[in-house]
C-alpha cells in the first residue's frame, strides 16, 4: 500500500529542554497518522513531523502540541 506522507515544521515559542523535547516528540508520535516527530538538533524550538495527511492534519498536530501546554505555530515544509 502506498503511503502518502507530508512533512511539517512546528515552531515552539520557547526553547525546550532536552528531556521535555523527547517527551513532547514521544507524545506527538502517539497521534494516529504521525510516523515520526523530533526536535531539531540545531534549533531546539523547532519540531520536525512526518505524518499521513489522510489520518491527521497539520492543524490537528498543532492543536495537540498546544494542548500539551506549549505555545506554537506551524511553519510548514
């Protein structure tokens, strides 16, 4: 079955400590349709997300991150 993946960059409005970044990425991965999520090694306020837009949309991912207590916005890719 062909996968339809999209990429997204989310800007978190504050620098995230390494342990918080791992926890946030692990939480985002639990969303149905998200295949990969990680904070950038070079800019620890940017989250890179690979997802299937047929299962979850970018705004749903953003809502989830905000529900975790982070102020964030979509940058795109």
